[in-house]
C-alpha cells in the first residue's frame, strides 16, 4: 500500500529518478546517487544515456574536518612536521602518502637559527626514491612547490629534510596540498 490506499506499484521516474513509496506522501522519486559515496564527485546523472557521469568538484571544496577535495579525492589539508637535524643525524624523512595527478604540493621549511638545511620532495618509483623538486638555499628557510605529474600520480611521496652545514637545529615543515 502506498499513501494509505490500496496496493499501488509506484512507477514513473527514469534512470536518474528512482520511484519509491512513502506511506505518508505516496509515490515519490529519489535522485540516483552517482557519487559512489564520494563527496568530492558531483552527482551528474544522464537520464537519456542511463548512466552516471560524476566529475570532480572544485579543488579546495571542504570534504571533512581538516580535509579538502583535490582532483576528486578528499585529502587532508596542511600537516606540520617537526624534528632535529645535525651533522651526526643529518637527514629526517616525513612520508606524506600517495598523491593524485594534478595535486599541487607545497613544503615550507623554517628553523630558529641560520643553519643550512635543504628540503627535497621525493616520489617512490619501482627503481627507488627519486627527487622531483627541491630547495637548496643557504639557510633553513626553504620553499618547494610541485604539481604531481601523470607519470607520478598515485605514487607515494615523502619530504626529506637534509642538514647541510652549521649548528644542530630544530625545524618545522609545513606540508600542504594546494
């Protein structure tokens, strides 16, 4: 029974509007979800082609606490890493995970003194880790910007903080998808 009367089969609608029965309202239609549950994909349904054609929403669209959409994927916003480097412990690695093609990455390194610390962004290929961008200034104020290429999309990335010269130092690295 639909709508309190006799048995009624709810019909109508199309591929994009699914008929259903609401006992209080009667026959209704519900829009088809073409997002697959992904808030970073638009709900684009094509009734005449009877297909879903969801496309990524605008980069930067908020998709959760401390997360934004990047190329159709909900991605955490900036993370801050801290550590210490010196001549006896010259390198610290911070893994940032797999990144989709087209995602822009930004790393900003700073420290409280004038130690020379360099910043590298690396991607893991089948042959090992490869540097895709770096900043090699004479202080620890370093900035790296990189947009993930199609050949590196979906692969793991990491930041490498490398001591070069000066005194031992603490540092702060802000890592952001843009």
